[in-house]
C-alpha cells in the first residue's frame, strides 16, 4: 500500500509481503521525484520505521537530485 500523507511531498509505504517492497518504494520515490523536479530545491528522503513501514518524502535536508535513506531511531 502506498498512501499519500502530504500531496506530492510525503508517502507512507506499508507492505505485508516483502516481495513487493522494492516495487512500492520505487513507485513512491518516483512520485516524490516528480514534485521535487518541479521545484529543483529538494531531494528525496526514505525513512525506514520498521520492517514493513517506510516514509518517502521530499526533503530540503537532501540536495536536489539525490535520494538518501535513514533508519528511524
């Protein structure tokens, strides 16, 4: 499941089956990248909250054109 949290800026990715994780994350990153490319100011931050839950967000903390990953503490 990919759910929009903030239109164009943030997406929640939650999976029940690990076999679809990469596809879901790639789709969410593509959606966020579309917004980021229009502004040219932000990159993409992928945050792992658990083995089945991630957030993909447009982030000013990431340089434009880059995608970074982090683990939620």
